[in-house]
């Protein structure tokens, strides 16, 4: 099987430029229909991880089914090799690219996750990952479980949006700007912005348990996937090596607090994460060797964040225990 090289673009200064989202229609309003859509994710992908967390926190498992692709993306893109016969049992396709081309036969860009596919038509409803999680919170409320958290409460949205913009620019996308920079100058700019932002977040979280308010919000959901991948991937593979997460006391305790919260840690698959990054970027890791570390059990050590007050779900409740199926089908 050929290993795919990540399709990236760089500016004239050697800076990584993220591909825009092609299918930006929203699943909102009258389009909201339980059972009509399938959320396609990679458990390795931080952008898809957000959607998996929100779906689980809100209890939307029965409303939106889940498809999990192989963590190794080959030259044909994301594959459904984890399913019997290498074919998604609901969509009946072998590659997510088939749904992209059914939607736009002329599409030549990179096929991305998360994508929401209309089961009836087999076409992409949206691959607009920033909007997907917001719509799950605000447009699917009639199908939320009892006790679901308010991840994007109206009175907090301005503050959440402001933090999300900074975190996306410097942290979520910042690690990629470090890893895929093609000039020393571009890399160092991204590196300085990344750790400057992490220091600012550490200062903020030293005195409050969560990023906004007294409970988890969309802001925490967006930061967590980068933090949980930091030591396993970004520190070495993407050269984000000023220090490890485990060496940052506040952020490490905050990340463990979230990891031990139902809906966060139980959606993490370190095996998929490491095999994807180390196995599909031959320009960075030509041998394809996947490291054994770091030690996963450290994520379950006490974090002590309870003393800051607040609680993950406020007046709500935690989601139920996920089924033991490895994340395929109903995670």
C-alpha cells in the first residue's frame, strides 16, 4: 500500500496554508433529521475528534451514526478498511472520496474529516469542521440527551469565539504551521506563537478550572484534541519541543482533568493517533517508525483541579458509558 504524502500548500515565506473547506452548507433548521446523516471521522484527526466529543457529550449517538476510517490514509485518501469487506456498512463505499466525487465530480482537493454524509443521497452535507460542532450544540437541541451540557451558551459566545480564534491560529493550527514549515523563519514564527499562546492559556487556567465559565464549553472541546496529541506527536514529530505538555504543570493538570471527564478521554485512541501521524508523513518521518511512548497511564493520575471550583457538567450530568466496540459504529 502506498503511503500518502499530506497535501499541503505553503506561502512564499514557507508557511503552512491550510486548505479551505469545500462543502460549507449547514445541517441546520429544517435539514436536521435524526437518522439521515452519518458522521465520518478519523480517531487520529484532531478536527474530527472535536465532533466525536460533542456528539457524545450531547448524547446524539442515536440521531447521527458514526463511521470511523482507517488511521492510515493512502494515495486514495481515507479508507473504510475497519469495516467488514473494507466497505462502510451504511454508505456502501470503500473510500470517503467516493462521497466527495458524488457531490462534486470535479473535486480535486484533499478529502478531509470530519465530513457529514447524507445517507439518502450519499453526498457530503458538510465538511465545515468549525461549524459542525456549533450546529450540533445549537441546531440539534431537540435531540440532546437529558442533562446535556450547554457547550455554546448564548451569554458566553463572544468570549468563547474570541478564545477559539486565538487557539485555532496559534495552537490547533499552530502545531501544523511548525510541522510543515519549509523555511527556518516560518517555523520559528509559528513556534514562538504556539508557546506564547500556551503560556497565556496556562496563566488563564492557573486560576480557573475551565477556559470560559464554571463548566466545559466549546472552547475546552477545541483545545483538548491538540493537548492530548502534544507529547505523543507534536513535540517530536512537528518539532514543537520547547517543552512537553507533561512539563507544563497547569496545562498538564487541565488536560488530565478533561481526559478523566466522560466524553473526552474515552474518545481518545492513541494507537490511531500515532500510527496516522508517523505513518502518513513520509517527508517528515520517511522510515514510518511509530514510537512506543509516551506512557498512557499517566493521563489517569490525580489532577487536583477540583479545588478551583466549578464542575464539568454544572447542573447537567455526564454521558453514559460508551459501548465497548473500539469506537466503530456507535462511539
